C-alpha cells in the first residue's frame, strides 16, 4: 500500500490523498486484489476504459510471470537455510509497510491538515473504535460492520451541521 500511495499521490499526482483514501476504501470493498482494483480505478480516471484495461493488464501480467518464475525457483531451492533466513527476515518488513499505510489512511480520516486535537474528527474516531470493537469482540461479518458504519456515518452527517 505505501508503494501504491507513493506512486499515485506523491510521484505522479494522479490522485489527491483524499481521493486515494476513497480509492482504498472502494478497492477494499470490491472483490479482488487491492492493487488490481486500484490500477483499474486510476486507469479509468486517467484514460477511461482503455486506460483501465492497460492499467489492469500492466498490474497483473508482470506479477504472474514473476510469481511463476519464483515458484519454480523456490520449489527447487526451498530447503536451503539461507533462503529460509531471508524469507523469515522479510516478514517484519511487510508488517511495517502495511502498518505505515494504515497510519497514513487513519491520519487522513481523522484529521484534515496538521494533527491537532482541535482538528480531530471525533465522530470518525468513535466510529472507527466502535467498528474495531465489533470486529474484535463479535463474530459479525466485516461486510456487515462496514454497512453499519456507513449507515451510522450517514445519519451522523445528516444530523450534524
């Protein structure tokens, strides 16, 4: 996610951070990998249907080819200790990258501009906390929790100025 955000928002400026947050939300709700959904969305925004097709193919094909080659190599060399050590050391890096993207999205959802308590969107903080607790403490479907959160946010937006 941080790599996608760096390319789309920072380097190429195809989307603003707010649009990127919306993109992530939509891409997470739709079936399929987030990278493919993101590429399709950005391709559509930049060049319509042809852009969506090219962006999607550009996202899928290199990965398919690379994964096929890596799988063949892994099957051949999977018992080598150095390979196991390298793969084990990559796990925390992947977790850190995902956490970094999450922090950026949370920051954009809760604060508009600099991080100050006075600028905090407390409705969103409360909604996030409630959704998090529902997901952690109950067996409710994440889709149901997202729908509930959307409905609650709609009601909040209608009753607050």
